[in-house]
C-alpha cells in the first residue's frame, strides 16, 4: 500500500463522514420545521433577536 492509496482512502472516508453528517442535520432540521411547538429562531422576523437561541 503506497501513499496514494492511503490518501484516496482517507478522502473517501472523510467524504462519507461529511455526507452522513449533512444527511443527519437535514433530517433534524426538517423534523424541527414540521413541529409547530418548536421555539422560533432569533433570526425569525417575528421573534426578538435579544432572546436565547432556539437550539441551545
């Protein structure tokens, strides 16, 4: 196994991790958007920007 195979394997492993993280984050965001009782973000137009952030 030379260094190019190692770099290629590390690339694909990192790509898989990032894609998995993005998919999980997208699912959490969509679930939260469908929840009518979820606290609004401080970036929302009808919420005070001086409050506690919703995801903390």
